[in-house]
C-alpha cells in the first residue's frame, strides 16, 4: 500500500482499513530534537484536520492533525520513553497512532510521494 | 526576547562561519542567528555541560562609557541602575538592570570596570533603546561609545578554561565576574569570566575583523564545538537565569524577579536610581509576587504563557518553560503571588487546557559551577 502525505507534513500508510500515522523526515528535521509526544487515547473518534497529538521539541510544541477521519485503534506507547524515535525513524519506529478510517475516499485528497516531495522542494 | 521587526536582518561577523558549519539560521532580535547546528540542541546542550561550547553573541550590545573630565562614569551610571557600580574595582564585573520610574526593568546588563572605562553588555533586542536611554541620562558626564560591530564570543563549559588558556594563558587564573585585556592570536581582546549557562566560562570581546579567525581558533581546540541559541536557552533555564522580555520586563521589578542580590547594600537604603521608592518599599514590605521555579510532574512541558493555578484559582503565569536536558525532565519558571511562593507549594500548570500538577522548587535547577578560585 502506498503512503499518502498532508501539507502539515504527516504521513498515513493504509493496511486494510487502518491507517498508521506519523510525521515526515522533513517535519522532524524542522522540529529538531523531540523530547515528548502526547498521543491520543485509543477509542477516540477524530475528524480529519482535528488536533489529535502534540509533539514537543526542545524549542516548541507542535500540534499533529488527523489526516483522515475515524477511530484511534492504537497509539505508540513506546514514544513516552523514547521520543527520539521520531527523529531517528520518523516513518518507522517513530509512528504516532493508528486510525480505522471511516471514509477511505479522504485519502484521495492527500498527496502521493512525488507530489509531497515537490511540495517540500517548493518550501525551499 | 522578541523576534525581528521589519527590515533586512543584520549579520554578525561570524555569519559566514555559521553557514559553513551548517547552522540553521533564524531571525532573532533583528539578526540572522544560529538556533542550532546539525548535531541538534540536545547534543549541543550536553557538549556545553560536559566539555566546552562556543556561542556567537555578537548581536548583544557592547557599549563603552568613559567619564568626561571632572566626572565619574560609575557615579553617572548609578543614576540609572540599582547596582553598586562605584564599588567596582578595576577588573571587576557586576550584573545590574536599567530600571524605570515604577521599578520595572528596561533591560538587564553586565558592567565591567577596566579602570579607565565601564564596559556594558546589553541585550540585543534592547540595545538601540538602551543607547538612547544612556545618551539621555549620561551624555553630560560620559562619552558613550556604542561598539555594536565588535564580536562577542561566549566560550562555556567545564573545559572552557583549558581550551582558552591554550591561546591566552592568563585566563586560567581569572575568577568569576572579573575581566581583563588579553592578546589572542595577536589581537587585543577583552575577556570576562562570565556567561549565561550557569557553568564556568568566558565572554570574549573581539574587534569585528578578528572575530571569525578567533572563533575558528577556538573551534580548532579539541574540547570546543559550536552551540546555537536553542541550547543557550535551555542552558540558562536550567541555571535559573532570567531572559529579558520573558522572565523580566518593564512590569517586573528586580525584587519580584528575585534579583535583590544584585542591588548594592548601600543603594537599597540610599536609593538614587529610577523606581527606587517602589523597590525600597518592596524590600521593606515584600513584593506582591515572586519569580519561582516550577517542576511539573510527568513529561508534559509547560511553556511561556501557561497559567499557574492553585485550588482552582489562577495565581500566576509561566514566563519560561522547557525540557531540561541535564535533568531529562520539564522545568519552568514563572511568577506567583507572594503568599503562594514557598518552595514545595503544590500548584497546577495549565498546558493545552489541561491541569498538570507541579511543585514550586528552588532554582537553579542545575547547580552553578562558577570558578571562584
């Protein structure tokens, strides 16, 4: 399954009807060293665009928005003890949470990898 | 401190070096400054606590005061600061504040007597206003010479002394809060043993055209790595040091800010500085509020602006907060009403609408390690 991207620099990877969500390499570079991640509670219903998590770097706190609507089915509890995973492996061990999508068609509105790469390049 | 206003950003003499080192440059107080280098803030913070870090603080405002015939620069400066300046021996440095008529703080600064002059180091965001203030109050008694193009390098950390002594042996025996002229790489610099990290270290004032070469010489020492403003902020927060525009400003007095130690004993009784009556009253009766340290429970970080609540009532606000890399936990400072300011008082910090339990705690959070000989 391909990965989709938002212009808030989140990625979502779909397996069945569950999407795994994290932030991109570009996003973690911009944030700098991540020291704390607040993930959403399992079972929470979220709407696309809603603030659902917070990532704290040494310098600042940033909201993470749900790239799709649905129900949170899992959150990455390991980030509590190793927030640095977000820097080291933003698209791997540094994932944030998983959502069971209520409307897979929402993915169509997100960018594919080529479009996201072009978007990042356009930011200079 | 505030970020840049409109207009092109200024650059320090180390701009090219920052670019070469791969710094992330951000607007800060009208300058394009390095917030971090590729290693990142956590590594830079640890480097400064364990070895030595080199900071570019050339954006800060260096000013030289020289008494006009028949005048005393120290006496003149005392008319606008509460610190004991006339008591400064040549080669001694002191921390003080420019106060306003209500006892608020226009800026905080370092003052060093060379014997012939007073050297001031002012905050970058305040330096233009400070210069106007100095001219307004001191022009009759002092020559006021802004040296805003000079370089100012801070070399900080437990190995700063051995690194700098290799280039200028005389610095090894300097004590905390003293200053002296030394030759570095054939250039006369003014060095003070001081800094903004709570640790040992120096600030080195260089001619503008020598700053780059001297910075490269320092970075060539095995103990030294470049450090950005991000780690400068986390280091000073651990040390419990105030950041102007955040922890102190025109609405906070030195007494409220816990800076009474910086007001000379005689000056407390004799006054003679702006806002003296307000400050003297607070010394006698206690200030209505106090700056305190805060230790939040858990991992959430309470940052500037978070409200401080006690039994459901707002009693103050966080003025600086962040992650303390040395401690591996969140720390903060802020103001609370004096009645609630005792160490150990349980409060709540409102972080993103949610109350986080916290305790009022003594500062510094990380013990100071100044070199007193």
